[in-house]
C-alpha cells in the first residue's frame, strides 16, 4: 500500500471518529420545534418529580441545564424546586417552559453532565397536558394528560417516553427531536411508585 493510500485512509478515519464523538458529546438539537410557535402560559400544569439527588446537587443540575441552553433563543423560563421528602422534589414552571426543553430536562435530570451516576439511584417522571406544541403528537391527544419518563432498563440515554392517559404511547429520541408512536409501556416500578407518593 503506497503512502497516498495510507494518508487517505487515516484522513477519513479521523473524520469518521470526529463525527461519532460529536454525536455522543453534544447536547440535543432543538431545531425540530421552532420556539416562535410556542406561547407560554402561567396556567401550565407541567411538573417534574425527581428522586435521588440532594438539594445542592439538584440545584447545580438545574443551573447547568439553564446555562447549557440559554443561547437557544427559547422564551424565558424559571424552575421552582419544592421539597416533597428526603431527596424527593417537585419542579414546576411558573412562566412555563417550551415542550422540547421540558422533554430534554427530564432526560437531563437522569443523566446530567459531570455528576457521578454510580453513587445515585435516580427516578424522574414528568407530567403535562398535551397540545399542539408537542411536535409529532396526534391532535386527538390534545387536552389529555400525559406522563413523561426515562424508559425502564434504559441503555440509550437519549430518549424520553410518553404515556397518554388514554393508553397511547409515544417516544422521543433526541436524534430526531420529535414524538413518534411507541408500542411498549416502559414505565419502571420506581417511577410508578413516586407517581402514587405525590
């Protein structure tokens, strides 16, 4: 094999490696849901229950999340923390939050950057009433309550599931950033438990 072929192979190998590295280390894209179509309301019922972090850890995770996405040109939002019990909190959004950011936040609560996940057992469950701001959700679901969660035995770390109160299932992979129909309920027993606790 001559030197030109060796250089060419090495060059393309570096490009492929860089693309793969970028896929796994960058934050999810928000381009699939244009922020201009979203109309925030203080009457929203979006809620996140999270269990397993200390208050200081949770506060850091939230601040990191806000800083991570502050240049995304999405409407201002505020996250209020209410302690429910030991390492158990409720997050609410008095100025509302864009549905795509809400979805990514649920995932980020479970898989934050620069936190040692091996020392924690984290459970995150969100809830909200669906509307046209959730890209990919069928119109027949609008006005219905839904549960958002990390799937049981998750190995992908870049997906959120959604169960509508009428039994319809959706999933959102951050590769596409749009809700698609699912066919299997993967709500963990731990998530079901905290839904009954509050």
